[in-house]
């Protein structure tokens, strides 16, 4: 019951959190993305692993970073840790 209430209290905060929109972005030959948000911060989505059918990229912007994969979002402290988590998914 306590967890349900906590989740319900956090939903409005998460739903209305401001996230700046991209104003420009470009892709390179390796399908990595780079760009600028409307608040002037930059972001990137770069490859960690793309061989052997593995699709794992690091998404980074001023607020932090996380990993995006064909198996879902991964939170990790390093590329190696993200790759290790990916292999166990």
C-alpha cells in the first residue's frame, strides 16, 4: 500500500517535468546522433556496441547519461557495466 501511494504521488511530478526540446541534431556515418537543446545544452547518442547483433548506445546530456539498447533502457556507471548488464538481460 505504501508503494502504491508513493508512486501515485510521484506521477504528477514526472508527468510535468520540463524537458527542453531539440532545436537541431545530426547523424554521423555510424548512426550516432549529436545535437543542441532549446536551452543551449548539447546531447549525444553514441555507440557502445553494434557488432554481433548487439545494439547498445550511450545517451548523454547535461542532466546525466543512460544507455539505450534493443532490450530497453539500462542505467549503469560505465560502458563496461552497461555492456555486462545488457548481456544478462
